[in-house]
C-alpha cells in the first residue's frame, strides 16, 4: 500500500448519505413511501444552510432529502438550475475536520467556504469539497464517527 493511499484510508471513515434536492419535501416523502416503502425521519431545518430536510435511514447509509427554506440558499440556486430536483452531493465521514481540510488543501483540493465552521442539523462539523476536485461530484465532509467503517 502506498503512503498516500494509507492517508486517504485514515481520512475518510465511510459513507454517510446521498443528498437529493427536491422542490417539495412532503411530496417527495410521499413518493418514497408509496413507491419504495421508505419512510423519512423527523423533518429539521438547518438555518445556516437554508434547508428543510429529512433522512431516510437505510441502515448502512442514509438518503437526505433537502428543500430550500429560503431563496438565497445554495439549495435554492440548485433548484433554479434543476427545477425537478436531483442528486446534489454525497457525504463521507472524516475523523477530524481540521486534519481533513489541511490534508486536502495540501494536495491542492479546494474545500469550500471561508474557513468558518459549518454544522449539520445534528451539530456535527461539515465542509464541502469543490466538484472539480472529486471527479465532478460535490462532496460533503462530516466530522462524525457514525459513518465509521466497521
């Protein structure tokens, strides 16, 4: 195993969720229930991110449904470009947000934001990696041991 490969294994601890932006959270929840038998959990609002959201827990990962809660949120801008919604990002866990940010920046990857801490609805620190630095996909980093590889 190469040294770089070892550091990647230590940084990313597992898959947390795949996030889908929807124009109407209640309608999306009903569709998932009717078509797939999936039930969403409690609906939360993340004021910092400007989203109304809920998760479908699949056991080994989650599906996150997000609806904009205000017009200036990044999710609202995504919905303007994709009126029917769609996959927005996927989220991986990291042991340490500070170490992950420093490691990625040292390798030339752009971690979005001004360095100010961002938090999800569970109070866990999050950050986003620019799509150009992860094969065209927006990636959320989540400082949590809930998605640690067992």
